[in-house]
């Protein structure tokens, strides 16, 4: 069975993008390529228990095991040596990507305090959009009692287009809540 947002993309979003930007070929229509969840931990080198808890939390949120990122070179000012763990990341594709996006939009984003929508101009110039989350507690999968330390994460939505306006329409039609707009109900 296909995820709900993938069905929505194929049944409605593709036609809306084709009408809006007048694509001649179906393969030109932008789509979501992957979602990358990244957690940077400067204190992970000192506290291995923190790193283990973050790996567990990101695995719960993403639905797959993350990779521990390591320092590429030594920086003496930060007491950092080459190969020390400095973060965690996971890349979601295909059905897991759509399922995560659905959970993110429908359950996690409404739990953000004082949320008024994401900035619609925060694209990177290549059609990708990154959201910074301040607390991992917005995800219902994470148990508050098991948290070692509150940390944030960066979630990057990578699209197949190089244009920000096409990516904006794509994410808006998928139900992404941008500031000053009424959200699309999927």
C-alpha cells in the first residue's frame, strides 16, 4: 500500500504543478527526492551516553537507523580530533520519506510552540528547503522521560528541481505550512 502523501502527490500535485508551470514532459515535474535529518552534537565527544540516546531518538523519529558522523580533521580550539563523533544523520527516500513527511506535517509541526508557519523564502537557491527544529520533543515518538538532553535538528527537503518557486509550490501542495498562507488540507 502506498503512503497517503505519495497518492496525493500522484493524483493532485502533479497536475497542479503541470498546470502552473506548463511542463511539456511528465519527467520535468518536480518531486521530493529525499529528506535528510541531521543532528549536530558538539558535546558527543565528551559524553558517549548522549550520542547513544540521540541515535535512538533519531531512529524512532525517522524509522531507520542513523549514521554517526565523525570529524574530518582535528581542530585544537574545539578539542576535536580526527574521527571523533560529532553528530548523527539519516537520509530518507521513497515510502519512508513520504511517511515521515506526513507525520512531520500532521503531528509534529502543530506541536511547535508559537508556530505561525515556515518562512517561504528560506530556500537555498537550488530548490531545497531546510527547517531547523529547536526541540526533539515535538515528535510524539520520543518519550519525555528518556531524554538525556534537549537538542535540535535540521531537516532538509531535497527536490528534483533547481528553481525555488517550483519547489515552493511543490511543498505547499504537499501540505507544508508556510507563513501567511492557509495550509492545504491533504
